[in-house]
C-alpha cells in the first residue's frame, strides 16, 4: 500500500517562500507521474502542479511563474518550491499520483500552508 508523507508547510507572510516535500513509500516512485494538490476551506481540491516520470512539468494558471515542482527519484520524494506566496495560496497541500491517484486511502495528512500578515 502506498503511503504519502507531506511536510514543509507553515505560516508565512505574503511574498514569502516555502518548500514542501512529499516522501512516497510502497511504490516504484521513478515511474510515477506525480502532482501536488491543494484544498482551501470550503473549496474542492485542485491540481496545483504535476511532474511526469521524465520530468515534464505543468502548472495551474494561478501558480505559474511562482511555484516549481521537482522530484528526486533517489529519495522517492517530490518537492514544491513556492515563491511570492499570496493569501489565496492558503490551503492544505497534498501530493499524489497523477492523473489517477492511488485511491481514497492513499491521501496523506497534507501540510498546511497559511499566507497571512
């Protein structure tokens, strides 16, 4: 069974930066397309960024130019570098496989990102 462990969130002022990490256990990570998602209070979970197994990347329009997704196959970890953070980036951030996740039980606890002055 796949286990996903997100970390790196926190409270940051507008304009600040954070780097999220997601450690992936229980699968052959190097052949997975991975993504970061987020869910703000009262909203649906949305796709933020994705990275293929050959490291092609794609971003939601709302984060393009500010966020960078990357991966380290040696560490079975996917990252999300977030710069120029805005209050509307406040959400719980999760990682999972893309386009099909590993199922409802696979979602980790996420990591809370709060952007506020």
